[in-house]
């Protein structure tokens, strides 16, 4: 079998849970070092006696050394950590975006670290999100996300775009990828808007304004004149409808595709935080319910249409039994009304409201998602035999990540339930997606071919504490007459903990500082060394001239001395000679 070598027409870079922190992770401004110093000064100056002054001074010094300095150091370290963390996350996005050349990008919720922040702090974190972490990325326009507007409920409003031909890799390259390359598909997380029991209009409005609508969908049609190469490897490739062995018929319903059928990808962005109850504002929850109904009734292809692929992007994972993933099913509710509601504002939560959850409830998962959006059923009389729509579910939230297969368990024996009704003879079930050794992307123990199932990948967080993770989803249409549906491949990678990023940049900064210092000292030595060398040369030259003058003077003096001595010796001889002549 030949390998699939062309670029997939739909390549999604998947990130989850960056959770940008801010002032809520820093000490209270009232406890700043300067404020504390002012308090100490006031305590000292207000003392009545010298003894009280001395006690105030000693107490202030003790608190300053043991409390304030350590607190200030921790606050400074945290500020540096927040600043560096933004660029660490940015490094992940920038590097992987450059390397993988995605056609689309999504972040699966928890964009910021707390839903309780003030509007001002929310805006500051949103600014950091767009100008540091995802610099170059843009918010998806409201014109594109119009299907999430309350004004379109019950109306036939659809948003359909073509996958541009330069996305489709017809020449085997991954050049220009169109306008979606830089659009960030943001999913609402609990740290962005809260859980159902505390989600308010204000929170939803500020999220929509900063990051885009929380509910919307779009269909991308694949109009390539030549479909993707059907000769694909049988390992690591998934049938879009199920993770069944590829050797089995991938179109179990037996409905041939029309030559005029246009393959498409239906992307659904869903705010799953409003699916379960009790909600603080039922009206906001109703909006999400109406959106799901519109998607099912007006914008989804028939279940039998194998040319359509449904990609669900949401934050909360679907229900699964304890032990399958690291998080077990868990729900927590408020036990009292908000004791301190903001002035001139309604209570932030009420007693009995949903406060926290690990998964969606069984009802929301099974009736709303699996049966509703994907059309799965255990009944063989259901459309397409209950196999459901082709698709994949991508979620975030649990930080650790999980890979699960949801399926219809038909091994259940029909029996009477406590209320006297007969069970249908099947049940919803889930199992960990077991990867085979030969191919990490395929099931080691595939389910029977006629088992309705769909895969849910919960992506591990991109935070440094979890290794800086990312996912890569590739989708392409297999035009083999025996297949005629979408194939997908999803893989994840761990970019590395933040300590490696910090170490690399600290070493780089230290190296740069040492280089600058060394270069400065070198230039300094070159400039002022020339002057010193010139001065020394002049000194040596002067000394040499001085030595020559002294030597010449000495020679002159020696010559004079010799002349004088010679004269003294010659004087008596001349006298003797004259005396001899006289005789």
C-alpha cells in the first residue's frame, strides 16, 4: 500500500487550557511593600512614649525582614513568571504554527485563569492573549459566527465556505492556507465564563466581545476537481464514521454517493457549560438548547450522508465511568445564595446552582451529543442503522488528557427497570482508546463493524506544568468508490516543560551579557591601550636620548681628563729637555 503523501485539505492545530493568570495570583495591592512601609511609619509616629516608639520600631523591623521582604520577593518572582509564561505559550503557538502549517487553529477553552476577575482584569488578560500569546491571530468575525446569534433561532441561516484550492495541496505543497490560517477558534471554558450556576449575561457578553461567540457552526465544502488519493496506508488511518478495521466496508449503510455530492466538514463550536442544570439564568441556557436544535434540524446533513464529517469543539468532556480517564464523574452545587453580591448587581450565584463538574451528565452526553448531534442509536431501526454521523469530538478541561471511544453496547440483556418499563436491550458505554503497538493511531481490539461509535479526544493542557501540549488533526476525503468518506489522523506532541524554556533564555541572556562585557572591555583596551603605548614609546625614546647625551658628556669629560693628565706628564719632560739643550 502506498503512503498518503499529499497535504490534507483540513489541518487543525489544537490547543487547550492556556489559563492566563493575572492579578488574582498576586498579593493584594493593599499589602504591597510601600503600603506596608507607610503603615509602619504611621505606627511609629503615632506612638505616645519613647518606649512605644522603640517597640514600634522593633516590631516594624521584625515584620519587614520576616514577612514583607519575603512577600515582595515572591510577588516579584510571580510577576516575572507571568510575563515569561506568556512568551512560553507564545513560543509553543508560534513554533508549531510555523512547523505544522495548519489551515485552522482552535483553543479548547480556559483561555484565562478565572471567571471571577473584574472586567478590567479580563480586558488586560484578553490583551495579553491576542498581543503576546497568540500574536498574529485574529478573532473570528461575527459575520461568520452569525449562526450563534439569538436572532437566527428557528430560521434557515447557514454559513458555508469552500476550502480554498491552495489549502488542498494539489501539488503536494502546503503554501498559502487562506484566511482561516490566522483565525483562532476560541471555545468557552469554565474559567472564561463559569459553570451553569454562575454564568451571567455580563460574562457571556465580555467573552463574546473579546474572543468570539460561544455557540456557532460553519460548513466547509471540499470542491477539488480531483479528490484525495484513495491509495492510503491501512495503518494509522481512521474511517470518519468509526474506528473499525479499514478492511471492513466503511460505508455500512450502503448508500452510494451521487456524483454531484460535495464532501463537507461541519465544524460545531458548542458552549457545553450550559447543558446541565440548575443554571443561574435559564434564558441563557435556553439559547444553547435552541442552538443545538437548529444545528440538528436545519444545518446537519442526513445521518445517511457519508460525505459529511461533523467536528465538535467543546470544553467539557462527555460522560464516562470512573477509571476510564483521570477525572471521575463529579458534580458540586452551591449550598447558599451569594452572601456579598456586587453593589447594584444581581447575586453572582444562588443556592442549588451548578458550581462545578468534571464531565457532562449522562443525559446531556447521550441525548444531546451522541444521539442529538451525531444521530447515534442502539436501535437497528434508526436511520443508518443507528451508526450515526461521521465525526470526532475534541474537548479540554481535565488538563491531563484522555482518548476515549463512545459506543453502543448491544450486549445488554433486556430487563425490567424499577419503574416497570422494558430496557431497550442496549446502553451507552465508553472505553479507553487502546492503541496497538504496530500503529499508535489504531485500535488494538476494534469493535464489531456494526457497532455505532465515535471517538472523543480530550487534549492535554498547553500549560508548562503539563508539558506544553498540542494536537494535530488532519482530514482528507477518500474517493475510493468502496469508501467515499472522510479519513482522519490525530496525533499529539509535548513541547516541553517551561523550565527548559526558562533555562534556554537565561543562558542566552547571560551569554549575551558576557559577550557585551567582553566586547566592551576589548574596545576599551584597544582605545586606551594605544594611548598608553604611545606614551610609553615617547618615554623610552626620551630616555634613550637622555642616555646618549649623558654618554656623550661623559666621553667629553673623560677626554678632558685624559688631556689634563697627559699635560701633567708631559710638563716635566719638556723642562728636562730644555735644561739639556741649555747645557
